[in-house]
C-alpha cells in the first residue's frame, strides 16, 4: 500500500505528539519522585530535630530560678524555647509535639502525678502553637513577633483557669490553700483572704506573659543559626 505525503506527515506528527506526551508524563513522574523523596527526607530530618529539641527542653526544664517578686513555689525556666523554635521552623503541630514529648519525659521523674506536666503542656502548647500558626502566614521577623505576642497572651490567659481548676486544687494536698494565698500576700498585702483568683490575675498571668516574651527574645537571637540545621544547608525558613 502506498502512503501519500500528507499521511506520512500526519503520522510523523502523531509520533511526535506521542513522544512529547510520554516526555511530559516522564517529567511529571520524575518530579513526583523528587517531591516524595524530599518529603521523606524532611520527615526524617524533622523527626530527628524534634527528638533533639525535646531532649534540650527536658534539660532546660530542670534548670529553674526563683523570682524575688513571686512566691517561692513559682519558678522560672526556659523549657519553652525548643518548642517555640520547632513551631517556627517546622510548623505549629511540631511545636505542640515537642511540648508534649518534653512533659512526658519529665513526668517519668516527677512527683506531681502528671498534673504539673499536663498544665505545663497546655500552657506551652497554647503559646508555641499560636505563635507558629500565625507565623505560617507571614514568615518574617514581624510575623514572628506578632505570632509570639499573641501566643504569649494566649498562654497567659489560659494559665489562669488551668491553675485555678487543676494545679492549685491538686497542690492543696501538700500545702493548705490559706498557706498558698498567704505566700502571695507576703509580697502583695492587698491580696484578699481566700481569693485565689486574685492571686493568679495579679501574679501568675503577667508572670506567664513575661516568661513567654523572654523565650521569644532568645529565640529571635538564635533562630537564624539554628534554622539551617533543621532544614538543611542552604535552606532557611
């Protein structure tokens, strides 16, 4: 059978189109493999980073300081730092996970029956997850500052009901409520007898807010050095 010149041209175009389609499909497949490999690499890298940040957080949780303007049973530690770094670098869920792992590990050597760790997790998670969530939409220093400020406010606000309904009722098994409130009155005599809520609003709420902001200042100073270690060389977030 003879093939006309027009038919030959059409067949050549069909072959060329098929080859082009196959090339596009191969390119998409290769790109998909690269994305999956990258995602897998980041998953492993993030898991390792989360484990290391959690370990650092546990150590920091044992390094605590008394504050002259606070009752002696309230301590300052900087264990929020690693979870805030994780929340900025990897996302708010990772920050919350680091806060959870930190408290699970701390609970193994704690005598609080898990109550202190639960309270710490809820307050820590409110702080770092809020900050990290807002930062996802504005990945700049300004976005980090706004997120951190809102997160610190969220942590301070949630600390009041958590302490009022969970922490302090538990600790009355070891220290009478009157003795707890008197510890506040020694510092500020204006506290009313039996008014735990006033103690929390006057002392604990601003303490939690300032403590969170202190963590923010430190994170902003070190984040650019730490971020490449989490994301890999040549990549910052």
